[in-house]
């Protein structure tokens, strides 16, 4: 039998550890016997693949690896696919029978998606040591080798370095390195042993965290997230191509206008912009560290009040970003995440420091109709958007329990009720601009914004901002009291703990820890309700989670009824003030947002000859 002895330091006795490569029928039989002898414990699973995108043509699992605390097996998927399927089925049966069993992986959704593509499905309890690492310590590297070097045995990353050297010398890629190359399958097999030992480390050293509801939430929602990544979101390619072209027509018009009217050859050049603005008598104040004039979004917005060149320059920058960052990446065959007309989201379940989910591209989409109109449901379906009502403020109340805040939330219009109290005006109408000030004040409390930032956001003086925040604290004294208590807890314990058990530690700004707590708690509730939606039969309908919003699709014939049930299931009643959720049926994701016209140069400048009328801008 082929094997590699693993040598590590004294913290891990490797003398009995072997990594096997299945090369013949006898070794295959030995492997099946090994699987059967482990039906009372968690086994580690890992894959070596041709790349990162499992949906790309030619993508395949090359090696499947299984391991326990002391032994691992690496199996050529092309030659022994049936063996892998049988092994997984055998342990699935044991895992479904006894919750002490199951599977563990590191960044497990990656391996689950690749194995699903190969027709191999995992059942029972699924555990991800990367998610545990993100629970235990948000600020460290969560890579397997880094964690193993720190917590399992120094030198755990040696095999990875040896494999990289060999691949560089031979000119191999991950899709061409021979599967029977000992350094390759030895590296892959060792990963399962490291993963299993890492799980043992966490179980031994963090029993309270492993028994917390936060842990249960993360592990329970992982299969739901994995399903969303497989499903993908449909893109209207005709719309994307048309908008991409139209936006570039607008940018070309702006470049021509800037050159004709102001002699600026490149409207995106900060130096050329600054030079012409100064020539026109515009006073510039802010410089970069290198001494150049700053021309960022905030400064161009201010300068746009006095000079049309700045207004157009800002719009050009925004238009180029929308065209190249969003539409170009959604064009068929262009984006790394595109699978035909499907956008395949890469959901990092606890990607943010707070534990919130993050995603490539979708996380950053502007809250505008123009881009989101590109996302559409499958044929015969309606798109559905469901998110929580005032989730941050309701979570804040759950912690501070200020009676006035509860009353304002339950009034039906939190921000109007807040404004009426803080401004001492019980007859204030919803359209009153002071309502927006009150809304911004609530978020300033949640996000830890200071008086100056609050004043800038509201467009009011620092004195007026300070006066309002003082009135806010008088009306809702439980909020500043809770903020002060959080500061003391961070000083004494080093962290704040969510109601579910997750610890939130200061990153670089102590005042932001309250925000971590509130955002993190909202994320945990969101994940809990995604599991509830899956259990209620909506699992195959779920498409993507974006912040606190769930995008799904339902059969058009029963859409109204399903939307009501979706709202009911997603709402969370585990807090004193329920977190209600409202579902909206859509034909396009952008339908949720106000109608938005394409940019038109005539909206940003005075009369400029006869601009070309283009229907794409109507």
C-alpha cells in the first residue's frame, strides 16, 4: 500500500499517521472497510479540483480525500468515482442515524459544490472549521495551513510549499499535476487530518462556543448557503449588453463636451480638472499626501454646485464604474462568476468582521434600479424580495430596552415618532424634513458616528447636530446608557457577546464594537430565518442574501399566496419587539426601486448645441 509518513513537532505524535493513495482493488476494499469502521465519529472530507469555478466547462474533481485524526485516503475521482460515492453513502447512513457522526471540512461549501457537480451528496451533521475560526477569532487568518501551524502542529504548511515548488519546476497547474504524484496526493490527504485535528482543538478549547446557538446557526445555514451558490441568479443579457453600450455612448458624449467647451482632453484626469477649475476661478482647498489636488466624490459633489465641469466629471466617473464594474461583469462570458445567463454568487457566510455574509459583486450593487433591473426570475416565476423592517433599531432595542424606543418602533413610523419626540412637535407630518434627521440620528447611534459625521450626513451645522443628539439621548436614555455599558464591557472583558453567544471584539475602533454587536446579531437572526425558510419548503426558491434582504423566486401562478407565507416564515418573534419581514413580488429586482432614467448630458450642463438624441437615455 502506498503511504507517506507525516512528520510534525512534539505536539502531535505522527508515528502512526499514514496517507494512502488508492491504486488497486485491494486498496479500494481496505478503504471501504476503513470507512465502515468509523461510523461512530466525524470524518473529514476535502477535494482537489481543476480550478475554482465548478460550473465552468471541463471542471472536475481530481482527488477526493477522507481522513480522521491519524489517517487519510486520497482517491482518483476519475478512476474511482463509484468508490467515493459508496464511501459517502456508507458514512451518510451512520451520520443520519447518530448526531455524533457526520462530516467536517474547511471552507466546506467549496467541496460540497464540487462534489454535488460530480453527483456526490453529503448528509447528516456538516461542520466547517473555517466558520468555527470566524466565530472564535474574527481578526486572524482563517486559512487551513495558517490555523494548523498555530493550533495543530508547527510546520503544517510544509507540504503546500513542497507541492508549489514541484509544480513550478514542472510547469504543472492544478488541472495538470499528475494525480498519482505523491507530493500532490500527500498534500491533499494531509489536509483532511489537519481539518479533523483542528476540529478537535476547537472542541477541546472552546466548549462554550461549540455549544452556543451561534455555532448552531452557522452550521445549520451552511447547506442553505451552498444551495444558493449552486442555483445562481438569472441575468437579462440583452438588457445588460444594451445598457453597457448606452452608458459608454454617454461617457463619449461627455468627453467630447469637456474638450469642446473647456479644452479638457481627459475629463477623468484629476490634474486636468483641477487646472481648468482654477483657471475659472474655483477655489480648491484639499490636497493629497503627494501634494496633488484632491478630486474625490465628496469634493466633486461640492464643486459641482459652482461649476458644471465638476458635475459632469463626477457623473462620468460614476457611469464608468457602473458600466465596467457591474454591467461588464454581468455580460455573458465576461464575468468570472457567469455561467451562461446565470450569475453564480460566491457567498462567504461570515465574510465580514461582524459575521455578516459577503458576496462578490452583489454585495456592492448600488441601490438603484438601473443595475438591478438586470436580475430577473426564471421562466414562469416571479422574483421576490423580503427584508426585515428597521432591523438595526429593533435589535438595538433588544439590548437597551429603552421604553421610549419601543414605543417609537411600535408606533408604525419609528423615524417620525423619534422626530416628534426629539423636536417636541407632536403634530409633525411624515413629509417634514426633520424626519430624515431623526432617521440619521438612529443610524448614527448604531454605527457609532460622531457629531461631525452626523452633521455632514444630515446637511446641518455641527451645533445643530450636537443639540439634536442631546435631545435624542434625553428622549431615549436607555440608548446612551447601553452605549456606556458596552464601553465598560469591552474594557473589562475585551468583547461584547450577542444574545446567541457570538463574541464581538474591537477591531481598531472601540466605539464601533456596538455596531459589530448590532450588525452581527441582525446577521444571526437573518441566518436563523433562512434555515426556517428552508425547513418550510422554500429552500429551492432562495437565490441570494444581500445584507438583510433575501432574494427568491416563486411560481407565478401562486405568487401572492407564497409571498404572504414567505413573509410570515422570515419574520422573527424571538425578541421582545418582533423583527417583521415584508415580501415584495417583482418582475425584475430593480422594480423595488424608483424609476431611474439613463444619464443624459443635458441634465448636467447648460445648452450645448444639439446633443444627439439617443433612445437609450430616455
